[in-house]
C-alpha cells in the first residue's frame, strides 16, 4: 500500500511534506506486535522515524491508517463523528486517541493537526500544519524528560540528538537553529504551576513558560490548543 492509494480511496491529499517523509523512509515503522520493541525498535532508535522517541506517540503504518480512517468515518462507530468532519489519523496515543490531519479545514497546503479524543467528545488543535507540528513536538520533547519511565539524562539527550539528526532537515532554518541552540543547554528541574494552585515537578532543557513563548513566536496559530466537539 502507498500514500497515493489512500488518497485515491478516501478522496483527499496528504500534505506534500508527508509524501517527502514517506519517500525518505521516515514513516517505515514496520509491523507492530508483541516483539516490536525488542526486534524493530533497536534498528530504528539511532535513526528514528517520525516521532519515534516522543512520549505517548505511536506512528501508524499505512494499513493502520486505512483502518483508522474507516473506523472514524463509520456511522456505527461509538464516537458518532459528524459527517462534515474528515479526520485522517497518522498516529495514536497509548490510550487510543488519534493524531490527525483535519482535512475539512485545509487551506492551501496547510492542513491543521488535531488530537481526537477517543473517550470524550472533543478535538484539540495542535498546529497549523505538519511542519509547525514537527517543530512543536521536538521542542516539547526537549522540555519534558520522561521521568515517569525513569529515562536517564544520558538517554534523554541521546534521543533528542537522534531525533534532530533525522527530523531537522524538514524544518525551516529558524526552527533548526532554535532546536540546536536549546539542545546545547544543561538539563534543569522546574515546576509547572496550574490555575488551581497545584504544582508539578518537571525536568528538561527548557521550562513550560519558555516552551509556550517560543511556540507563540515561531509558529503562531490562532486556534492552537482550542477545541470543539466532534459529535
């Protein structure tokens, strides 16, 4: 199966960048199964495919993309998604939520990236297009060391370096420069303060405040992090 096959079958077009990623092997994650992490992941980790080292993101292979498109569009699906909303999934979370191209709001070559929750009637805008989303994900990865799974400082930095090696070529020069500059920083501990007064300890190369400022300045999007109901 090829990207063109999916476009023809479901009457849409992936953004040009996604075709480039496909041609470069950035979408080749193999077949998922019980032995994927022990047999496939070691072959990919030093030259990661799209968002391989990103927490709670699983890139869908083309067969899984096809199945997810059909599932979301199925009128019998429990989500009961409105027919005017066309979502093309390309990734999913561990809980089964989907990262999608929101084809219904395509403007030129810009197709918004959205997060479609599986267990509540909500879609969240993540970025204006795939290029901006790639920058946002890589920058966010730099701010969020996975301490829950006890990822060491060395492994954290290695994963960031590997991701930059394979992903940077698809970003603008400004985006590349920002990521490479941040990657040279020392890891630091910081706290996120929530509106209700709760605080959460985090660890990374930049704080949540710095992360938000860079995103606002470099990849502004008036719908960023806003949401709407899909059914």
